[in-house]
C-alpha cells in the first residue's frame, strides 16, 4: 500500500486560463516579481504566493515526492480558490473547471495523484450536482471544503443535504480554512498570525460547531479530516468535556456522549511541525486517526513529512497506520 499525503495543493494553469476567460472579473492571474511567482485576484491587492513550481507542474511535484518518500498525493485546490465569496454562477463554473483540471492530472498519473474535489458551496443544490458528477471518477477520493463558507458555519442546516450525500457515497470531507474568512482576522493581521493562529483556530471553531450541533451524531458514518494537526482541539478537549458535564448550553444537541467521543469520527493530519506535538496527537486521538499531511508545496509545509512522522517516537505499527493504513480507511474507496 502507498505512503499517502492527504494535505497537498495544486493550482493548474489550464484551469486558470479557463477561469479568466469565462469570468475575467473574478478569475485570478499569475504574475512574476523578480524570480518569484504569485497569483493575483481581481478587485483588490489580494495575492497568493510566492508559489513553488510544484504547485503548477506535476513533473516537478512527482520528482519531489520521490525524494520525500511519498508515493501518492491527494491533491486539492489552494483554499483561496474555493471562491465562496463570489456569486454562484461563476463559482459553479470555477469548481467545474478546477475539478476537471485536477482529474486530468490524476488521469495522467493515476498511481501517484488522486483528488479531493471542490464544490461551489454558496449554492448547495449546485454543489450536489457537481458532487455527483465528480464521484463518477474513480480517483476522486472525497471533497475539500472550508471551515466556514463565506462566513456561514458548518452547523448551518443548509449543509445537511451535503452531509447526507457524503455519508451515502462513503465519501469523506477534508476541511481546510480559507484566509479570506478567518475568525479574529482584525487582530491577526501582523506577524503572519493569520496563518500561525488563524488557520488552527478556524479548524477548532469548525470542529466545535460540528460536534456541539450534533452533526456528527446525526451522521454516524460521515468522516471529517482536519489539517494542521486538528488545530487547538486535541489540547483543549478536556475543557470541552468538562463544560459538557456542567453547562446546559453544551448538551442541547449532544446529551449522551461527551465531545471527546467524536474523535472516533474524525481524522487529523500530522502537520504539527513538532515531534512532541505529533506524539501527543497520536496518543490523544489514537494512532488509527492520524494521517500524513504536509501542506505541499507552500512555505508553511513540512519539508520532510515522512521524516517528521518517523521522528515522533511512534512504534512500527503506529507509523504504518499513520503513513499508509489510515489514509485508506479515511478516503473514499478506489472505484
């Protein structure tokens, strides 16, 4: 079985060109500053980068994977390219274009590159149509969604049809924050705190919404996966359990099982950047609920994700689960 990295991103030039041609008022463009490459978004100064060649070029990616000892990437779009903030019509087109481009990469490298699809979640009905379409491809292994959808949290009832469809299709949901919609953004604008704190904070909030709202209780076979080591939740779960035991607000929707019991329904990537933290994560959520994740190819990625897992003091069985086995337990089965 392959060593599989579940937390990787791509920006595919063919999709960018199609997006810009179809909706130039929203489509991003690639530009250069010196020897660095960036993605610029219309309507302001927002940009993404500098960007690594592997985000555009599958051959560069595959060569690095070989060096890193990673057999397979599950590739998702960069979170800002979810485009939850734009009108539904162009967002639907952008999701289709990006999914088709990711699938084309996978078709060219079927053993090495699999796909987390994207959906235009500002329109849930359209998302269900696109979800059914991409699940016709055998190497679409699930979907990636944001921690919130243009400010709408994941406990909102409008998303229930997606949870139902994902559970019925045995298709997991990989959750990654979008820097456009970070909690506390007004206080995180300097020192790169929007990433250091904002991204793990977003995951923590989203997990709280899904747990305390009862979503995970109502959809018992639905699997969620979390980037950045699960944010702050593994460290703070005792506080949640304590509050569940003494606060009436916490038991409105989940009065039978404490919050920590829902770890069994979730998976967490290894991207903690610290061996002690990774060892704690494995101990806290269980070695069968941690998967390899690098954030390739951004600058906040792990430079050696397999080595980081090996350096966390895991025994052989735990390491095999984290690097290989858990991915197949989490992902939609190959078609």
